[in-house]
C-alpha cells in the first residue's frame, strides 16, 4: 500500500503523554534488580518450610492465607462454576429475587430434596451469591451481593447457560493448544467461525448465537456510549451489529443520526424483524452481506463501529476489515473498536484467560491489547489510534482511529 499526502501514522505504543519511551528506558535500567527480586521471591514461595513459618507469624499470616486462598480458588474454579450453573439452571436467583425464602420453599420450587437444596444454598452462600439468615427459628435464604448483581444483568445468566458448550470444548485444553482437538461446539455455534466469509452451515443455530450476543449487548452499549461521545456523527455504520441492540441504544441517545447495520444474511434477517417491531424501525437501516467481501452500504460514514467483532478474527482478517471500514469513511471519519482487551488492568483475566481460550475453541481470533489494535489500525491506513478510557474495562475497552483529513490516494 502506497500513499500520497498522508499524515504519518504515529505508533500505537506511543502514549499521548509522550512518556512511553522514557518509562521503557527506566524499566530496562531496573530490569536486573527486578529479576533478582523475582528469583529470590520464587525460591521462597517454592520452599514449604517458608510457607509454614509465614502462616504462623502474625505479620505475614494474612498474606499467606490470602495467597493460599487465591491458589485454591484456581484449583477449585471449575467446581465453583458448576455450582453457579446448577443455581442458574434451577432458577434459584429468580426465586430469591422475590424475597428471602425458607428451605422447604426453595426445595419445592427447584424440585430438589431438602438436603440437596441445603447443600447447594450453602455452597452459593460461600461464594457470596446467597445470604443465610439464622436469626429466627426458621432459617431464611436470600440473595447475596453477587446474586443480586447477577439478577440485574440477564446477559450474565445467558452466558452461564451457554457455558455448557464451552466446558465441553475445554475438556481437553492441551489438545486445543496443540490443534489436535475434535471439531468444537463453538465453531458450529458462531456462523462466521464455521464458514468465514460464507453461508453458515445448516446445523449452525444462528438465532441462538444472535440471542446470546444480544443478551449482554445493552450493558456494553451503555458503557460505550457513556465513555465516547458519538453525537457528532451524522451517519453511523455498525458492522456485525447482530440484532441491532447497540444501534437502538445509539438511536435513544442521538435522534438525529442516520443509522446503518450490516451483518450476515441469516443474522440480518433476524435484525430486520426485531428492529421493525421497535420505534426505531424507520431509523435503523439493515443491510445483508459479508463485511469482508460484499459492498458496504452506499455513501460515506462519519463513524464505523466494531463492537465485540475484531477479536473474533485473526490479524490478516482484522486488517482487511479495518481497511474496508476506512475506505467507507468521510474525511476525518472514525473507526471505533469496542471489546474486552488484553493487558488492561482488571480486564486482563477476562480477555487473556476467558476470551483467550474461548476464541481458541471457536477456531479463530485472539484478544489484543489497545496497542496491538492500534498497530492493526495503522496498517489499515488509519491514524491517531488512541485508547478511550471506560468506567468498566471488564465489560469493554475502546480504541478509536481516524482517516487522515488530507486528500489520500491508496494504491
């Protein structure tokens, strides 16, 4: 790709503050000291005698207990998730959302024997999902802080139900890493993973995939719109927009914007039906097509959004997608990528662990850091790639880049 009169793309790793290089030099200077400290630390943590002594000494005891708990949580994590799955499957949180209940009531509602219901409730209480009140003669069970938060977010419950497929695909993680695993359920669930750039296979449940994404999209949309002002954009195109949940949120906040959605034919058909039944039926235009190969909607756009889309694709596909998006922008137009990103504080376990292996099971894509996304944007001819802070990076992070404002010819 050659360009004329193009503004030089600044490296994505260069922070706006200009401190990236000095900080890197400082880290390089102190690297021997850091490595020496880590070597000493690891020798101690691998010493059983040190563990026993630190657990007995009052000053180090809290740290020893906390470290032991964190390690055991990793070991027992699958059991924790299965307890949560059982509670969701039995609608325990929905039963308790109407107020504290007695054990007999919960047992009857879930179809469990009282002793089994008690075992489940005590496990949920240990995970802060349920609270047990034994101040009266009859013990009452109510929602705990995490259980109440789960009820408030139906997208989480949808993902927990979906994990039945995920757990089966991750039953042999080594085979997944070596590429010797049998075809996974996730590769069949996600149409573009099963047949990128083409028609999904007949056994792909497109409606289920669309519903799953839509269940958590409202929360993501609110986070995006609360962090990045899109009111300046007159024409917006959402690529891979699913059933239109994100654009419906945009329509609520910005009644003057012209909104367009593009997704695979099977998904676009679902989106068209659902949007038609809302008050935004005439404002959101649904386009059917493969965004790698088919023509984009006519005209130029001020803003093109990729909400939880880019991490589903490998680097070469991501650059192609970003390039096609750039070609449909007005001068000064912006491409926005919004998804959980690697290496971003609290979101790292979500991106690097959860989505890292989820996408491995899906058969394509990977989580990326904001800098890595910025470099892909630069490779696609976009400039000024920068991260936009969000209140909850756990839900989504944002990177935006724009087309150069000068006249540019790409050949």
